[in-house]
C-alpha cells in the first residue's frame, strides 16, 4: 500500500510498539550519524536534534502540551465548534457522530502536528481508526500504535500487530458502517 503521509513503515516479528519505537530511534540516530556525521541537523534554518531522547506523547498529552485547550479537550461539545472553526463541517466529517477520541485526533491534526519539530512519537491512537493495531491491554479504547513526527510532519507509522481475526473483522465492519454513514476518513 502507499500511504501518502508516511516515509517509513516496518515491523519485526514478536516486537510490540515499544520495541519498534526504541529501534526506530536508534535507527534514525545511526543513519543521521552515517550520512551527516553529526546528530544535529538543520532544516529550513531550524535545528533538529535527533540525539535527545525522542519524546513520547499520547494524542491528548500532545494537545495539552502544544495548545491552550486545557481540560476542554475532553469535551466533545467544546471540540466540535473548534473543529468547525478550522473548516471541518458536520456534513463532510460527521462531527456529532464521532467519539471523543476521534474528535481529539482531528483537533490534534489541526493544531499540533506542525509543532512537533524534534522527533516525537505520538502514541495510543483510538482503536476505531486503527483497525490493524492491537488494542492496549490497559485501555482497549486505544491501540499500541505510534506515529513518528519530525519537522512538523509524519515520518513513520508502526504498531503492535493485531492477531485476533474476529476483532479485526469487527473493526473493519465498523469502518465500513462509518463510511456508509458518510465518514470519508
């Protein structure tokens, strides 16, 4: 498959997403050292430090850190008007039918992504939008998935692979139902 937003995607047998984040971080440092000779890069006139530990944040934590949303990020009735200000419409995006986690993802995409300059892993994506990722044992509403952001854009996507065929089929059916209901995401 060819996702237009990902520059790297890989998996290793018997690894979970924590292992993938650790390896990813080591791999990027190694490649940068080999190619550039240093771990401090400059992009568009700004420094990018790949030597510092990559920050690991959930979507909610990133919103709290990089926006003024505060605890309102946990309120769908606050998020929906905010998303409409960014041009997302009820007709196209079915905002009132989305879960809180899905609304938070949309808000994150509109307000946080471009602020993630140094390497940052955004973790624990909602299960409803991650049909191939294993649900987190502690919180099955999110998955063991991360996206790596550098210089304000997504560079990688990885997850603990879902190996429960019935769970995966149920998620695919839920996505089809959402699409049939008008959700183009």
